[in-house]
């Protein structure tokens, strides 16, 4: 299994922006479709956005996320990003990255995640 290290979270006011990073090691993200996930308190972990290994196919979980978030991959840096704009209190959650489980198993151990808290 590879390892992941998420960073970039924080406390922001509604309408603010954050850029999350996910540094991978042990496996090359270029081999996998990758995704960002989030888990809010008391809720199941859910997928937020996914990107194919080539970057050609990108999907977002909801209409709202699609128009505010951008998933980016840099295979040379073995790093996945999530640019989040116009943040809303409903985006408050712990954010994780991993391979896209809809196209195979999780190829990485879960990282510590990065906390995003959006105040109203």
C-alpha cells in the first residue's frame, strides 16, 4: 500500500477559499484514478471529486461542488489537489484523498486527513 499525507485545511469564513494538497508516496498516482473524499461529523465518508489517471475525465459528486471545487493532479509531483472556492458551512468536514474506489480497491492507506471548517 502507498501512503498519503493531506494538508491545506483550516478555518475559513463562508465564501472563502482553500487549496488542499495530497502528497503520495510508495505508489505513483499516475497509475490510478484518484479522488477526494470527505467525512462530516456523524456522517459516512463520501466522494467529493474524482479524476482519471490521465486527467482527461473529471467528475464531481454534486452540482454545488462542481461549480465551486476543482480537482487537479500533478503526476510529476505525485500530488493531488483540491481547489475549493465559495466555501459554505456545509463543506465542513475532514477531507481525505485516495484512489477512486469505484474503479478498484483503495491502493493507499488512509492518511490523517485535513480538517476544513467553514464558519457562517
